[in-house]
C-alpha cells in the first residue's frame, strides 16, 4: 500500500511538472501585423518588455505555403508580417497596437520606405472580435495624429505562414549586413531610447 501510494505521488508530481510550462504558455496571447520588411518589425517588437517571441512570416493572401520568392514576385497577395507572442499581464494588446504606429509609416502607399510592393503594406490581422475592435480603435486614434490618411488594412487572420528559417531573428544574427546597418539599426536605437524614457517615466 505504501509503495503504491508513493508511486501515485511521484506520478502526480511528474504530471504537475509537465503541465506547468503548458499553463504558463496558455497565458500568452498572439497578434499578427505587418509594417514593411519583417526584419524591421521583428527587431522592433523584440524590444518590448512582455513580448515572448516574434516570428516572421506571411499572411493576408490566398496562396498556400508561400515562399519568399513568390512573395517577392507579388503573386500571392500576402504581406510580410510578424506573429507576436506576448504576456498580457506585462504588455497589453493596446500597447502593442500603439507601438505599431511608431515602428513604420502607416500613411505610405505601395510599400514602406525604399521597399516597394504590396507585400510591404501596413496591415493588422485580427484573430477575434476583441482584436478587431482594439485595432479599429487604435487606428482611429492614430488617424488624429498623422497628417496624411492611414493606409493600414484591418482584416481577419485566416492563416499565418512562418517564413523560411534564414529570415528568423535576421537582425540579431546579421547586425553588420548592409540593410541591417543602414535601415534597421538606426530605427532600433531610436525605439530603444523611447522605450527607456517611457519606462523611466513610470518609476
């Protein structure tokens, strides 16, 4: 009886240990959006406290299993996007959307910066009614700040396709590459300063 009881206790302890990481992950939420090259948006959102992971990918079109070559050929309808996994207890959905207007120019038509094409369009893909409402509210607020009309699309998320492995964590792994040095690094530095000042103001 004692042996059986001990076995039961060990089994229970093992089950709890295995379940703990799952329950922690279950608390996280995700948001998919795009604002130009996903190397840039990924690097930007990696800076935010509460963001657990950022995955570069494709969404917004109809092509199944799209490749970067197809995206670049502008034949899929997809945009370069990122999927942000975040802890809502640390960073809210509203904060992520507020940050969105800081990391790109949502008024530009046909691309972002020197990156031209529909794959670089400004887009928020909502997963449910709450995200849709939050996105529309955030866009309405941002429209009062920008002089030119916003081009940002707000559409339902149908499927997120992760990009090829070499696109993931691109800025971290290639900080000295030309695009990273001249385009991403200055943006990241500016955003880091803004985030630091905001955090200091809360203390």
